[in-house]
């Protein structure tokens, strides 16, 4: 039996939509200037975020994204991060999951890497 997943990536600063499903922030730090009410989160899953060292090295440099994704996927084998990733997979079963990030370029963020992994 196949269970299709529906995962999308959006910026936490974007307006909520009726079709967001479960909204989960996957950044390590709380978004600047964002209130809990405005974020309209179902969860904040910061245990799945990349290490501080990796985030600082990457700096959202598009030229480093492929290497960032590779290193981040390796970090996701850490037991705490692996458990958080499995939790996100469970949330995505049978319903839309919206992974939220504060980064300006969501398509080169950890949320994008996660969506790719969960969507497989």
C-alpha cells in the first residue's frame, strides 16, 4: 500500500492559506518580528534543524546548496534529528504538511531538503 505525501515549503512570513494543512516551523531560531499568533503554527520542530555550525557555514549561499543538502542529510542521521524527521513524516501521512522557514529563499533552505526527503 502506498501512502502519498503532500508537502510544501513556504515562508513563515507569508499569509496563511486555507490549504496549508499542518503548519510546522523547521527553523532553529524563532523568526524575527513574528508573533505566535501571526505564525499560526501547529508545531515548531526545531530538533530537525541543521546544526549551528552547518547553518553558519552555509549562510544561504546558493553556490553551497548542494553541499549543504548533503551535509544536512548526514546530520539527519543523528538520533534526535532522525526522530524529529520521522515525526514530520508521520504528520504528512494522509494530509498536507507545510514546512515553514524564515529564510528569504525557501527553495534553498533546510525546509526544502526536508520536503524532498519526506515526499519520497
